[in-house]
């Protein structure tokens, strides 16, 4: 059962860091361990995973090993990169907020975002591209993502040290968000 995904990505949605540099950094920081056979750019959690990803709550349940060869319900890390801008939206996401007046952009935002259209704020009538909206921790946009699978949304977050190390790769600040499931 997929509990959700914690996703880290450059805040600048045009940023496309070199995959090999990111892998080397994550290996050096020991966030990732060995690669998972049959799953490209996927890795077991490294020995410093629990020091780099902080879990909230009194007793989170995290499995770091698969129960069998078909099991994908354990916590693992996958890197995804794309030449085109990707919008990752949880099916439970709240509407993003306008960059000008900070109010929710209202209904119809999913269709506009999925088609890459500008969105007009119903409150202040400011037009903005999807990447200009305030997504909070429900959704995000970019060309490069570090996905931490099978983490319940809101249960974990990266420590500032990890985000600063990632920033050293491409000079873009990094942010994170959660997906229950993505489209």
C-alpha cells in the first residue's frame, strides 16, 4: 500500500540539476544506499536517512526493506528528471494561492494547471502562470524531483542541512511537498 510520497525539488522550476551530481551528493550524505535492481534511479535508504529526514509523531512505521521481490510498499528514494516542466498535484491538494493577494485561486485551477494555462485570480484578477502560484506543501512543479516513497504526507520533512547541500549543486533553493497520489 502506498502511503504517499515526500518530494524534494528545486524551487526554480526551470532548474535541471545534473542527475549524477545529485546521486553523488546523496551518496556522500548517505541519504541513499545501494541501487534497487530493476528500478532505474531508485535506491534503498542510506545509513543517515533518519538523520536527514525528520519524522514527526510518536511512532511512525517505516519499512526499509521489501518483503518480497514484488513489494513496493517500503521506503525508498527515486530520482526523476524531465526535459519538460512537470506538475505534480495530489488528488487531495487544496487550491494554490495567488502570488499577489495570497488568496486561493478557486475552482477550475486543476484543468488550467494541467494544460499549462495562465490562471486569473477571482479575487484580485491577477493573471499568473502555474509556476508563479503559491503551492504550499500540497503540490509542486519542476524538471527534477527526489521522491521518497511510502512516507505518509506531513509525517516527515528534510532537515535544513540536506536542502542546503542540494542548493550547492545548482544555486537554486530547494523545497518539498507531499503527494497522496499524483497525476
